[in-house]
C-alpha cells in the first residue's frame, strides 16, 4: 500500500472515532454484567434446578421399580428352593431308553448303541457357530463330539464363518479328524456373513440331514458341555411337548483371572441363579442366552425361525416363541464351561451388543407383545414391563443418570435435597440382593458396584441408540475376543526388556480336551497412551470436581462416594482394567 492509501485509511479511522465519541449511547459494562447474572439466576431457578429435580425424581422412581423387581425375584427363588420346586418337580423327567439317571453316564448309551435301543433316542443336531476362533475351536468341537448319545442319533454341525483362511483350515482339519473317528460331523461354510450368527444358524437349518432332527443343542465356540449334557436335557423336551427350550447355566473357567472376570462372574451368577430361575418358575419364560441350550426345532419354525433384525437373535427368537405360547425351562444344576472376556475392550464390545440389542428389540416388538392373543395379560405385563422396560432400559438408565450424574450435580444446587433412603438405603438393599449370586466374592461388592457404574456409561449409550434405532453401531456385531490361555503364557526373554515374537509351526496332534488349544502367542507391550478411554476420563474428572466442591462448599457429605466413583472412572479410563491381550506383532 502506498503512502496516499495509508493516509486515507488513517483519516477514515480518525473520523469513525470522532463520530463514535459524539454518539449519546454509552455501554455500561457493569450493568451488562448484572443483567447477565440476573438472566443466569432466572435460568437456574426456572430451568436448571427444576430439570435436575425432575431427573432426581424419575431416578428415584426407577430405583424403587428396580428394588421391587429384585425383591420379587429373590422371594420367588427362595420359595422355589425352600419348597424344592425344581424343574423336575414342575415337569416330567425320565431317562431315555434306560440311559441312566440325572447324573448321566454312558452305560445306557453304550448298551443301546448296539442296535437294541438306539431308535428310542431322538435325533439331535449339535450346532457350533464359529468366527475366527483360533484359541477355542478345538475344545468346543471335542466336547461336542464327546457327548454321550448314540453315534447314529446325533449330528455335530460346525458353522464356520471365519475370514482367516488359516483358521478355516484348522477347523476343517479338526472336523475331519473327528470324522475319521466315526463321529457324524459336518463342516459348513457360506459365501458371506450376512446376518452374522443368526444368518449362520438359519443357513445351518436348510441342509437335508437336519430334516431328520427333532432338537438342536447350541454351543458358542468357547463352550464345553459335559458328556452327559444331552442325557440330562433332552428328556425335558421328549416328555413335555409344551416346552420349546431347555436352558442351562454357564460356568466360567477363568473367573479368577483378574478383577474384571470376577466382576462379570458376580453379575452373571445373579442373572442365572435368580433372574433365570424366577422367570422359569413363575412365567415359564426367560431370555435365551444364545448358547448352552436345547431347542425344539418345531418351536423355532413355529416362531418364524432365526431373524437378523437385531444383534440379539437369541432373545428375539425366545420372545417370539413365548408369544406363540411355548414354555421354557431353566435347569441350573447343569453347568457348561465357558470363558469370560478378560480384556476391557472385548468386554465393552460385548456389553454394547447386550445393551443395544435388547433395547432395539423392545422398540420393534412392544406393539406386537401387547397385541398377542396366545399369552395371558400377566405374561404380557411381565414381558413388557419387567423383562424389557425395567431389566433392559430402566436398569441401564438409572445407574448412570442417577449415580453418575444426578447425585454429583446435586451438590452444586443447595435447593436439591435427595432423601437418605434414595441415596443409601435402597441402593444398599439392591446391591446386597444382587451380591447373593456369588457369596464368595462378597468382599468385592464395593468395587463391583463402582465398576458397574462405570460400565453404565456404555450401556446407557447403547440402550439409547437401540431405542432410537440411531447410530452406526445399532446392528454392529463384534465377536467377543477369546484368549484361551494365551494371556497366561510367559515368554522367555533372555535378559532383554523387549518382547520377541516366536515363529511357531502349528501342528495338529491328537490332544486331550484339557491340553492347550494352539501354541500361545506372546504379549506385546501396550504403550501408555493406547490405554486411554476419553469418555471415562472426562466423566471421572467431572465427578471428582463435584466431590471437591462438596468438601469445600456444599457440605452434603457425598464426597466419599464421589471420590471413589470418580477414581473408578479414571482407573478404567487409563486402561488399568482387565488383562492386556497378546499380539502377533
């Protein structure tokens, strides 16, 4: 810019300053500040405080709902045990063709296997869906092939959706190995993964040899049934034509691996020992767990078969079968070994699927449930209100909204007072009732509750996305990572701090079922910043700040809980939960 242009700009600036100075209007910044403070005060009193108060009220109402549900469940289970009203008392159970008592035993099967009584055994299909299950494929296939049942009366069907060609070859080779031993085992693959597990199960039923089968025993790839599993479950179906499903209990082989697996055991033990038992005893219905159960094929067909509209195809089928009038029975005395996810990442993916899927299914079926003509009003109320709303929506919502938001935020508002029964008494009773499932872990109950509150952050996000049918993860299916014993293997480092990868040639010896599945991989060091989970860190920091405010200003006495809960979020946020997965890198 030349000198003339610069001079012109200077003249314009001076003129503008002179005109501004001559204007009669002046800005009183003190008055502006006062107005803003008044507006903020009005917004606080008219909008924020009522909103938080309403949130607290709704949270307390849902907490009471959950308390009533827990009390009812525990009362039912105590009555069932006191009166000894087990499934064998409610339904007819007799061994098939003299196969022995409820303790199983191969004697009866072997005697009938020579042609004398094998035809009295119904034809059973054993399905094992798989997806890149390198660590667990051999145990699950071996356990299924070792089931005590006439060899000509059951078929083992391995549904392999693996995308890893090495894993596919290993699984196929294992199937051929058992086939050479005389086991009727079928290795089935398909050209795509459409519908994920539901799609694989649906395709599996289309094969000609399935037409001769009456029942299907289902096991996920990390489940290992005892040899007498069919002998103890099938009689419920053969002698009670109204029963569609026999569900058994999960037993965890790695529950003592770390705190994460201990916490999962506490939650799942309550689910199986109380929720499943109560549903089976009172309503003859509960949510199918997707594995370790035996279905009547005619009931599956009557309910419309497998559908892939949600990520909980097992629950979807169970609800549709229940609406058709079929009954379910839970047999807690039969336990099937399985593996819990021991890494925080795998557990988060699993919980997203388990929280999003039921909420999405509830949205899709809420009208259908109410319009059903084949079930009683009492059953409809249980399914709509107790099973779905309280169990799958309210439980996730109140845990995060109340304990991780409403209580911390309430310390910022003296006007909001939460009654002592809502902060202490009812939460304590609910916690103690849920802890009854695993008495041996009662000393971990405080840590367990804090961790459950941390996980509620992901569960509420998943439940909301499922209810709104929004977000790209509604139908996302991430197979839960199984580690087998890989995370327990200690590599030989020979004085070096760096972890070396060992090149191992995989062979296929005829191993026992208790031996390691494949040569184990070496863990790699996880960089510190790879552990970060920003959402947990943010929530934990906010809760701790609310605790600090309570100590110095609010004086409500919530700070002990807030510091503990905030610390739990930070521990999870920094990745110090569970084990670190091995790596091939």
